[in-house]
C-alpha cells in the first residue's frame, strides 16, 4: 500500500495557488512577479505530490513497486527552469516600467475606456 500525501502538504499547495492567483490579479507589477513565483512553487509542489513514492530515488534498482516514477521529478525541473525564465523576464519588464514612470503600477488603458463607452448604447438597445 502506498502512502497518501499528508493533508498539510495538500493544504500548502492550495494556499500557494490561492495566494499566487490573488497576487497575480493586483495592479502592481512586483506583486504580479511574486504571484508568478508562488504559482511556480505551487506547481512544483503539486507535481512532487503526484508521485506515490516521493522519498525514493527515481532509478532505484529493485522491484517495480518500490521504484519511483521519474516523470514528476523531470517535470518539476522543467517547471523550475520555466518559472526562472518568466520571473527574469517579468523583473526586467517591471524595472523598465519603473524607469519610465517611477512607479510599477499598471495604468488604466484610456483606449479601452473609450471603446467600452462607445459600446454601452448598443447593449441597451
């Protein structure tokens, strides 16, 4: 019988995902970067929780039932690299916006407001 992941780890994944999505919806670019980081960590932890024998090395010789599946570990390594690349890009983007405006908050898009005002009379008709 394989052990199930503990409830604490499952709750940690849920908290990481919810905090990451909350930060992702903020207007400050640094909060968006931290949200992406939290989502990356949550994805890595959830990939690690999918393996039944997480404490075993991936290529342990022996019975097939005691061997760990190397796929979640390989996918977690790939997710780490992707998260690092996206974080680096977002940090460079936030720094560039901060150099231009002196603030990292995303401004309102005036063109979107204009288009939404033009479409309001059509929706009421």
